[in-house]
């Protein structure tokens, strides 16, 4: 018998189970996309070595297509990481709770973006730079930048104010 009582997120066990199923299906879809894109990019690189284009423009186009595909793969992997973190939140009973404000994330937002970490209000504050995210996921995105470059990118949003 399913438990339909809601927890502090306002979601029932059945709803959380539904979101888990959606997340797992999306993860499998993305995994398939990543594997096929990587195979395509690597196959293109190997096959192009033996059939070197005559024109430099052809080489540039091929390189652009490979880099574009690898960029898509990177984006898909980041989304997979977000989905994995959402699945972890389900296991830790924190799914549906905004990581920034601690408020419940509305069901409509979770239906649109099942891996959502923030409620709409907090996400807007992040986008405007009024709050700063302290999560390792975001830090990993900017790991190529120095601390000074990250501070410049934050447009005045800081973790603390100096006197």
C-alpha cells in the first residue's frame, strides 16, 4: 500500500516516486545521447585522418563540428550531474526543498524541471547576482577561472563584505 501522506515539501510518496521515475528516464535518455555524440565525434576524427579534406575551409568546418559536438556532450554531462544530485536529494529526503531558501519548491516547477534545486524566487536572485551560490557544482563549472576572475564575474555579489 502506497503512502500518500505528504512530507515537509508538500509532496506525497507517490509524487516523489513519479519524479524519481522521470529523473531516471531523463538520465537514461541523456546517457544515450552522450554516448552516441561521443561515438560520432570520435568516429569522425578517426575517419577524417585517412580522408583528409583538400581545402582548409573543410578542415575548419570539421573541427568546428567536432568541437560543437563535444560542447553539447559537456552540457549533457552537466545536466546528468544535476539529475544525479536530484536523485541523491530524493534518497536524503530533501527533494523539493530549495537549497537556497529552505522553502518548498512548487510542484509545477518540479514538473517542468524535475532536477530543480531552487524555488523560482531564489533562482531569480541567483540570476540577478543578488545572492551567491556556494555549491561545489557551480564552483566546478568555474574551476578554470582564478578567484579574481570569479569575483569579476559575480558583478558585485560576494559571500561577505569587507570592512
